C-alpha cells in the first residue's frame, strides 16, 4: 500500500458542516476500497492564486491515506462530478 495525499478545494461559500459532509463522503469512499485514513487537515478558506469557476477563494482540505493505486481513478471521477469541488489533486506522498 502506498501513501497518498488528496488535496481538495471546496466552494468557499459552503458552511463548515457541509464541507465536513463532503469530506465524510470522500473518506467513506476510500474506506470502502480498503484504504486507511491517516489524517485530515482542514486549512479553511484561502485566497486562490487565480479565479476558479468565478470564485476568488476556496476551502482547502487535505486527506492523507494509505491504499492501492487502483482507487485513484474512482476518487478522480467522484470529485470531477461534484459541483462543490473547485479543484482536486491526488499525489503520492513521500513522508
């Protein structure tokens, strides 16, 4: 199993409860695929370097997990169809 970081930028207008629900959906998907969640960092609302979907800021969250590389395409697909996600990226962690 490899270590990964899933960085997600959510719509900044969301309430923290809704962001927590969206993070819970992602962690449930990962756990269903036998991934182990190491930790979750919520950075809060930060200004974006450039506008994304006409938004100037976004709510940043990073999910650190261990799992097989086969889950990455599914995580990518789920985040692409979620209108509340402005951007996302999965990278292999080197910790």
